[in-house]
């Protein structure tokens, strides 16, 4: 099978074929895609990242981000898991219409909710469909590393637990490394700081990953801090509802050299480029205007799809709804929100 590019200016957009649809619960499905031959490098990903899909909706389409629940060791197959949302145009269409043989356009994997250090023990915290990226991280840790994992997973009731059978099988296969505790609202009510803290125990020195609705993540974050987790060891995933068309064609308008602009050296996919960077233009626009295939998704500062490493120089970010302090301290910035503050800068897209 040869790679099929989507019909737009983004060379990172590809048409992926659905090879399987798995009914996980009454309101959640996993969709397995085959990566076309020749596109393996474009769709290489790290555990915790997501795909951005173009989903038909009447005569139009919508762009939606869905976390990968598969692991890189799965080879050419990618799996996203989608839970039906009341009024959700993307999730409802996929749950009702996705079938084997169907093709959907997808951007390359993106997102920052991914471990960079696998030496620490993990405490993973999820609610509802927030288990999706957590599952990718959990399976990768068990298959490729030696750390222990404690999962706390909250749901409405027993019937809404996604991956229930798979989690039971994993705990049986790894009894000394994986422990799973379920929280069901039907029997225990909404989780609180105190109740979650009792489930976590002492988590000092452990790296924590949280994914779920915003109120749940806030409570879970407080509970982890109370249980001894260092703030720079707590990572939260932010669900993104895109307000823009991630697949929209953008017309390039090359920037003329200017004495008032900065100069940026860009390491992108193994090639180094030196560009003029006007002080009133965000970095992503500069890259696209110079016909560079920089990664991005939302252009709104809340998905991490355009993250890069700032090697030298200073930038100001107009919006940041996704990078935590740990990532900022390591020099991670968002291209769609970065404005230059110094005359010379050096950056790399190295994730």
C-alpha cells in the first residue's frame, strides 16, 4: 500500500485506512488504523500522544484530537479510543459510522503528554476516556521498562470502565509491577482530595500522569501533592476541542529580510535553516511562510502539537495552556505562540 496524502497544503496529512473497530463499552470504541507503507517515519510516536482526524459532518468536516491507546511496539497499526460525548460532533460520528475499510485524513502524531524518563515509578490517574493515553504509557512501561506502575481509574459505574478485560489481564501478567484501583461513582460518589490521597499512599519520588475532565484533574493533582508528589513530577493532559480547522490550507507569504527582526536557526527533521523572524510574527507563521513543514495542530496554544526546544535566546509566549513548569524549565516552547525577544535564537523540533 502506498502513502496517500490528504488534499491540502499540509504534507504531514495522510489518509489512513481503518482496519478494525472494537466496541469497548456501550459508548466507547477503539479504532485501529493501518499506517501506509512509506509513512512509518511520519507516524512514529511516543506513548501519550494523539492523532488529529478530519471527520465528515454533513457537507463539511470537523477536526478532532484523539489520544492513541496503542503503543509504538504495535508496529504499523495505530489505535485511538473514542468515547461518545453528548452533542459531540466528532465522537458521535465515529461511534456511529466508523467501519473497517473506511479512510480518514490524519495529521502526524502530536502532544506533550509523554514520559521522558522511565526510570521512576509511575502513578497513573485517569477518569473516563482519560484512560486512553494512560493505557499507552502503561503498556509501554510494562513491555519496555522495569519501573512499577500504580493506576487509579475513576468511572461512573462498572459498565463504563474502558479496557476492563485488558487491565485485568495485565495485572495478572505483571502482579509485582502493576496495581490497579478502580473508583466508581455509582458506589463511592465523586472522588475527593482525601479519598484519592488514601488510594495513592506515599507517592514521593514517583512520576505522576493525570488525564480526565478538568475538575477531576484538579482534585487528583491536589491529592497527589498532599501524598508527597513533587510539583515538577505531576503531568496533566488537557483535552482539546479545536476551534479551528487543523487541515485548512494556508497560503505562504515569504517574509522579506528586515533589520528590525530577529534571526532564528531552526533544526527541523535533520535539516538546519536560518530565517528572519519579524518581532510581530509568531514562529509557526514564519516557518510555514518559508515553506517548512513544521508540526502543528490547533494554533491556539492548548495542544502542544507545535512544541519545540529553545536552545538559546529568549521568547515570549502569547498563550500557554498545555506546557507545565517542568517542560518550560527544560526549554520547551510553543511555535504557534512564540514571539522573539532577543536578536538571535536557536531552536530544534526534537521530540
